[in-house]
C-alpha cells in the first residue's frame, strides 16, 4: 500500500476524502531513562533534560535548521500562535525556561520537551496520510534512540507519566470535518459510538477544545498490548467508516433536505461577507458551512486551501500577528470580521 493510501475495500473517492479529511498526526510520548518525569522533577533536572534533547537533535544531519524555542523566552503572542499551530499544548505554553519546543517551520515535525513527558515527538501530514506521518515520526524516534536512552519496560513497553500512554506511547489522530452529520443531528451518536469502541474524539485544538463547525480529531486510546502498525490500521479503518457516514450525510442533505443545506450555506455567506463583529467560534462555524457549500456546488470563487488556511488565521494569535498589534477581545471581533470580508471578496453563491 502506498503511503497515505486508503485501505482497499473502502470505496471512497479521493475527492470526497479530501473534502472531509484535513490532516493526519502521529505523536509519540517518551521519557529519558533514570530521570523523574517532568511533573515530579525539579527545575534543574528539567533544564538538564532540555539541554540534552536540544544537543541531540541539533547534532543530527538534516535538523540544523530546526527552530529551537524555550517557552520562558516566548512572549504571550508567540505562545498563543504556537498553540494555534498545535506545535505546543496549553500545558507547555505555561512553562518556563526548562521546557520548550523544536520544530520545522512547516509544522511537519516538532518535539515538545518537558510537557507531561520528557519528549512528545509529533509529525503532521496533510490529508488522510497516517502512514506518511508515521514514517517521519518513526525515523526521528529511531535516530534519537541512538543518542538518548528511553525509559522502557520489557513487560509494559515505553513508560510514560500518564498510565493511558504506557506501551507504544503512540497517538494516531486524523482531523475530519463532519459538518454533514452535525447538520443532520447525527454527530453526537457517531461520537458516542467511537468512544464506546475505544477511540477518542476531540475538538480542533485537542483535549478540552470545542468541535466548532464539526471539526474534530479522531484518535486511538489504547497504547498497551497493541503495536504501532496495528494502531495505524485500527485508526484508518475507523476513520474510513466515519468518512462513509459523512459522505452519505452530505448526499442526504442535498437530496432530502436541500433547503436546509442551502439556508445554512447562504446564512454563512451573508455573515462572513457583511457582519461587523465575529467571534472565533462564529468564524469557524461559518467557514465550516462555506466549505460544505463549496463541496456541494453551492459556492464558487474560492480555493478550498484558502478556506482551510483561514480556519487557523482567524484565531486570536494569528489574527493579531496579521495586523501587527495586540488587540482587545472586542477589537479582535471587529478586525476578524473585516479580515474575512477582504479574504472572501471573490466568494459567490451559486
């Protein structure tokens, strides 16, 4: 099977898959052998871990251009932007000089240091490409393991601060856009079904975040007693099932409830083109409907790649960076509305 290819037996057209799946991510939790986990370690110990990981990574060929950021040296806006890019977590964003992140500017590869575990290796690939993301993360992991001894038990596998990560320490997740199921009122049932079968469903920014516009991440929960490739296979199979349900929901919306579909898209168009104030949540909800309208042939004049980029750029950190100044909440809502009007000036209802 080619990297990123949908498993055989899953009759999903590539176009439909691209409209629903946005990205695939692999995250590996690791700790250094013989050193207390970050939550139990003192500041000098954590600082020593940071120095060792930075030294190891920067010594590797092909990684000389990694961005190296100690969290304590970041201003509040930089911390927010790294969170919005999902390069650091909310927990790490509140850290000090003893923790940080190393990342490629593209966001394809990153390593968080001294969050819940000593290391969180993360690889992100566009679209339905778990195998691509796994290949990148596994390669970096193998190279790091030659330089750093990871805490490992022959019985349990890799040891982690949270028992739910013990074993492989892998989280394989796929970001999906389930707006059709949401508009039909079926998304909650799908989420409950996923959770009953051992999968986690989180919002666009991970644990504890809201699933605005039907954007959510589907990932494995089990890491003990299953190998990495088995996890990838299980997540792929489940995501394919969800994709089929979402594609079916979009067809049913077009055929059975066309007026509801057209109304949702037209309302979103009107708000994004004419509103004077837009919160982050409102922007994400309405961009979601525009993406659905584009997929169902109700919207034209905009590239889906632009819409996907706007999902990130309307968030507080990126919005303030775009305008080059710090903005109060009410001012952000005003600037966000103005920004979207300009960005979407070529959008048309069909």
